[in-house]
């Protein structure tokens, strides 16, 4: 595998990791708030419901995108560590 280089992958810094995890947590809280709104607020006041649905859907997408990014970074970082251990370029 002459074109494969695993040396460019590294772990996220603590600051970046914390920021991404905070955004992911905030997105999860927005999804919970949207579900609460659907159950308790929407039956009595439907004026805000359409905006709540859009915000909830965007938060779900953001949560999954950030989760996928973190999983991918974790896997590539681990592959890079194993490659260094076995001296693969």
C-alpha cells in the first residue's frame, strides 16, 4: 500500500472535543424540549409548533452529524496509533 499514509490523523484537542460534545449535548436538549413542546404546548397553542418542528429536526441532524464525526475521529485516531505501534507509514 504505497499511497496510504496514516500519520496525518491525530486526536482532537480537549478544547475542540469539549466544544463539539457541548454542541451535541445542546442539540440533544433541544430535541427533548421539542418533544415536551409537542406533548404539552402544541395541543393548546399551535402557533409555535411549526417552528419547533423545524428546530427539532435540525437538532436531530446536528446531533447525528456530530456523533458521526466524533466516531470517525476516534476510529481514525486509533488506527493511527496502531499504525505507529507497528511502524506502518
